[in-house]
């Protein structure tokens, strides 16, 4: 059955850029991921939710090429791939913005924007960093994402956490990312800063990118998400379209769902059937 998303376009009309099928990853006797599947489609935000230890970080590292899965298939544009490094993932158009941003605080914004991919001018021994071009392209890239930064010479360390996340998103879009993976981008941010980041996520989706929003906060995920993949202890609890799950049920799934129900029943039994009183024996 064709599912219609919040943006009004059917999912069936969007071929998946990335498809992970039955992904498992083991570290010795630890099952970090077990039989997890998801699809990343252009113009959609797929939210991967789970508490600490749910397997979110392992899934990110597989998608971004840090290491391959032990079981399952990983396909890009319908073809099976096996990334040997994050460079391979970036070459396939998969960009990952980690929670701990790799930015040099004392460097200006434009220098961080092109860190490792500097535009140059001249040839041979006269080849050098084209600073003017870097500054102009930084302004253009930020403006395309709706970010008005008057002074790209501003040290990136003076930006707020939300602003740094926005710069990282703009950088990934500028360098041609088709899939944008965001690792807890709203973690430790205030309400206003988190709202700024969520707007950029929605904007990246509207530009046609496939966005993977990894978070433990369902209240941040629900407003921008099109699909929700819930992980618990390395296993997938479900893959839901927004029309299939309410915010309250998503919170319940995140909190453990059936485990919480079982705990509630157990507590009720304790309340209704209290233990017998302790009778002290006489001396």
C-alpha cells in the first residue's frame, strides 16, 4: 500500500538512496545490532530513536563506513556496497555530522567550512589556498540554508552549539551530500537552539536530501520526522510512518513499551497483595 507523507509525496515514488536489510553487528559476545532494517529516501526524514545502549551509535558507524556489518545487506542506489572507510561513504554522498563536531574553535567559520577540502588557485609551486573564494562560498553555502552570518571571520568557537550544528549541515549540503546523518544534533541544546537545528533539518529534507535524525528525544523527532525506527538493546521494535504512530505511542515505545506494561502489572500485584506482616518472636 502506498503511504502518503506529510510533504504530500508518496513514498513509493521515491526510490531509496540507502537500504539496510537485516543488519547485525557483534563485538565478541555482545550483540550491538541484531536484524535491523531501514530505508533512507530523498526528501524524507527518518528518525532513529532509542535510549542509551539501544544500538544507535553502532548503526551510525555502519552507515558512515566506520566498519561493515557482520550480517545483512547494505545497498546504495539498489547496488550492494561494502564501505572500507568513511571516505567511501562520503564518495557515495553519505555525510555524517557527529554530536562532537570536528571543528577547530580558534579558526574562523570559513576555514572550518573547508577544512580538508580547501579551494586553491595557481599551479605547481604557486598553488595556494584561495581565501577569497573560500569566504565567498562559505557565505553562499550558509545563505542557501537560510543562515545569515555577517562575519565568516568569526571564530567558530564563539558560535552557540546550535549555530555550529547549522554550519556543519550547510557544509555537508555544499559538498554534495545526498544523505545527511545527524547524531544527536539537538542534545544538550536549549529550546530555542534546538528549534533552529530542527528548522535546518526540515530545510535539508525540503531540498531533497535523505535525512537520518538519530536522537533519544521523541519530542524533537516527531515534528520533523516522516518515518520512525525505534531501537531497543540492538533490536528494532518497529518502523512506523508518521500516520501510523502518535507522539504518545512513540514516547511509550521509546520508554520500553511492553516492559513498562509488565512492570506496571507487577507493581499492581504488589499493591493488591502485600507481603504478610513480620511477626517478632518473644524472648
